[in-house]
C-alpha cells in the first residue's frame, strides 16, 4: 500500500498463484531430479548398468531446460509479480531475510553451473568426476530448498519472530521442519514422475521394465515421505489455523474441501505408482501422464491450502493481505488510510466517489476486482446502504479487537470472535468510510438505472 500497485483484472492473488505454482512444479523437480539422478548414476557406475546410466543422460537435458531455463525465468517472474502486486510484503521479506535470499542465490548459481557442466561433460570426463558434478548439483539444489522453505513457512507461522524480529526465530518457525520434509518428499516423487517418461524411451523391453520399477520405487518413497511431512505439518500448525480446515465444522469449508482433494489425489497417485511397480511392462505414457497430473494436483492443492490458511494475512498476525500492519491500525484510524497510500492522493478530485475509489484501491483492491475474481459488483447486488454501513462499522470494530490484544495462548490472533474473521478490518477515518460507501453504491448505479427504465 505504501507503493503504487498494479492490479490485474483476474485478481492479484490469482496471478501470483499461477506464476508461483508453475514455478514450484518444475523447481521441485529440479531439486528432486538432482537427487534421483545422482543415485541413478552412482548405481549405474557401480553395477555397470548401461540402461540406468542412459536414463540419467536423457534426463540431464530435461534438467537443463527445467532448472536453468524455465526455473530461472519463472523464478524471476515471481519476483516481478510480487514486486508489482504486493511490494509491501516483498519489502518486508527482503528486509527480514536479505542474507537468506543472498545465500540462496549463491546456491542457485552453483546449481546452474554444475547442471551445465554435468550435461556437457558426458563421456568427456572420468565417471567419478561426472558423479561429483551431479552430487554437487543435488547439494546446491537441495540447499536452495532448505533456505526458501524457511522464508515461505515464516509467512504462515512466524512464531517467536512476532516478538523478537530475529532472523533465526522467523526462519526456524514451527512449520519449518515439517514443511521441509513434505517438500523433500514432493521433490523425490516429482523427479520419479518426470523421469518415468525418459524411462519409457528405452528400447530394450527388459531394461525398460527395470527402469520403470526403479522409478516407481523412488516415487513410493517420495509419497511416504511427503505424506508423513504433511501430517507433521498439520500437527505443527497452531490450533487457530487448524480450525480453518479440520474438525467436524471447519471454519472455511472451501479449505476443508481442498484438504480432502489433495489427500485423494495423493492416494490416486500412489495407486498408479504401485501399479507401475507391479506391472512395469504394462506401463505406457498415458498412464504416466495421468500419474504426473495427480502428483501436480496434490502439490497444487497443498499450496492452495497453505496460502488460504493465512487469511486474512499475508504475513500471519503481522501484516494483512492489503499491506496494513496490525501495529498501524490506531494511527491509520486517526490519520486515514490515504495517509499511508499517498500515491493515490496525487491529483485526486474532491468528489466523494473519486475519494471512495482511492480508499477502495488502498484497502480492498488487493483481493477484489470490480467484475472479475471476487468481483465487488456481484457481492454488492443484495446489499443496501444501511447494510453496507453496518458491515464496514463491524469491520472497523474488528480492527480495534486486533489492537486490543484478542490473542490465544499460542500468541496468535483469535479471529473466531471477530465479525469478519477472514477479511482485513476496515482501517481509516469515518470520512473515509463514508466516501467508500459512496463509491461502492456508485457501482450499483448502472444496475439501478436499468431497473428503473424497465430493461
């Protein structure tokens, strides 16, 4: 909010999600692929297994394309997207973890260098030297995951960081290790799922069946590790977060449905992988493709669950999704939300509707578009002026509750007693509330005019 925002028609959260999920689906293969390829080539060298070594060789080209091309480009795409759509949260992450990001970039440079060296030195260096390159790559890629996981998990469970703002307290937060185990399992089974396509290109039928079974075993291990990590992740969440999607009456039924979906997808994926292990000669690319889609569905479902569990925060218990800090609420209620979003006041007309639009962009546009994702026009259809005033007043009361210390014994905000627990509170002056109401009612005006003219 402190910076000018670019708000796309499809919604900021949707665009960030599209770019981020596309990135993680390949970046986790880049991590797991290094580990599985290192294991495969090590076994191939020890056993003199031509087919297993050829599998690693064929996969190395995919690894180059995924890691150093798509992974790098989509990773930069995430930075560009979050920088444009949520600069305040991006700034908070950089200021808190700048040395973490810097360390990750060092490992990524090592990752790219060793991946290129590995690919271009097939049959040109001794086997042990070649193995050293892939193990270096696997180490660098995994260390990137180790660092990124600390920053990602911090956004959901900042833990002691809320009191200390210390790097270690935020990085080694309550869900750090469970999430790392979960993501390691995902990396392993995604590697097996991707590499299964390369295994099917083996011409020798017996060798192909052996490769399919080897990769199926790898995937089973990955699924077991991922499932164990997921259950540990759930158990490590504060009760206030678990209540959103667990129990007989989850507070966010959509998130509960997402949880059921991802677990069923993991089950379906495991069934297909076990089938491949039991009948490797019957494995064909359509079944392999379906298995990969199930793996994607589980991972995408988990990411949606993890992101949704932060509501209404971008950094839980610290920064709301619109960039307002809990600590800023008293000041902004006195000085106004536009005192924080000064870029919206440049050339602003005195018209109440124009001011209300500025307040909407500062406070609501991060989640709501006019007509697209979470379109505000549709939401307003059954709402009249009195209802709107009541809702905004209740949302302002929620802000006061956050400030007054409505916390659980775990230190997390007890949102269940708020009027609108999954939305940021209204923050601003009474005048800003009035102009926001005027703007929102103006969005209904065309509809009212159509009714009056009998259209």
